[in-house]
C-alpha cells in the first residue's frame, strides 16, 4: 500500500510520523473484543453534529454560575472549531480515511465511514473545544467533562474512521480555538469580590503628621479647612496656588 493510498495528496507527512500513525492505529485494532467496543461506537455517534455537547451544555446551564458561563463558552468554541476544521482544514488538507472496511480487526466496531477528509478529526476538535471552553470558566465542571471528551476523541480511532494523527491535530485545533476566546471575552474571576476592607491606621493625636491640602477656589474649601484646623491644631496646612497646575503642585508635596 503506497503513501498516497493512505494519506491522499493533500497532507505531506514525514515517514517517521506516518510509521507511528500506522503503528498506533494497528495497536488499537489489535485490542481484544470488549464491552468498550459498543460503548465507544455509540459515544462517537452521540457526538455527531455536537449533539452530545449540546446536552452537556444543558446540564451545565442548570448548575448555574461559572458552569453556565462555561457551557456558553464551550458551545461558542465548538462552533468556531467546527467551522475551522470542516470549512477550511479538511478541504485544504485532504487525507484518505483508514482502510477499516477491509481490515477484519475493525469489522466488529465499524461505523458508517464519512466521505469527508480524514484530517483533522472534527469530533476530536469539537470535544476538545467544548471541554477547554468549560474548564476556562469552571475547572470543576471541566474536570468532569475532560474524560468524556478524551473518550470521544479516541473512539474515532477505535472505530477505524480516523488515524491517530487526525485526532491529535483535531484536539489541538479545538483547544486552541477555545483558548483564543479569551481575547474577545474575558474569563470571569473566580475570586470573590472584597468589600469594605478594614486596615489599621496609626493614631495622629491632634493631627500631628497629617497634611491638609486646600484649594481655596473650590467652593466651601476655606470653611471646611478652618473647621479641620480648629479640631486638629497639629495638622500641616498647604494652600494650592490657583495660578499653577494643581497636579504639579501635589507631586511636590
């Protein structure tokens, strides 16, 4: 089987990476039959058209708070990753699907083979995009979703519809798209706001060591200054020169 029979004419892959790709693909195919086969097959189907991630977003939305914001960011990331992989990368870098139909090791797991380019994996891109988008806002919710996203990505290799390299690149694309949302939508801080912070201040008996800056042209400033100096005789009073810049004078105090 020649290079173009497997990789197509759109993706130029160095020999060592092609060898590793084939080896990982064959290793997955050599796994014995297990209950994981139908589970991974069904999981990949559930992620078709991002139905699985919409359902996960609905669950996060009911939790409220940061998980809800994570759901919104995750779905926006999925939309961006899907547009990038399906609208640009797949047509630009076409790659043939693995020959799973002719490989007996994959027949028990087989799913309908998509007609689109194998490179990169759209399922992996959407899975990584959603999980990364959620974890940016809610690490706890993201930690729960990360294994699910990883299982969806691996299911594409396990069922024979993608090369491992397709999945790795797809996941990288999805995570990058999600991370880039920070540039136009800031991540909300998870630290609670601090209100009415109490700080210790040294006692200044009679105003000793206190500086009173007075702008005599500012309304009742003179009247207020007189009250302060009467109550605190030790205060040092400085009158601003109305003919000079107040900011410049304050820097020299």
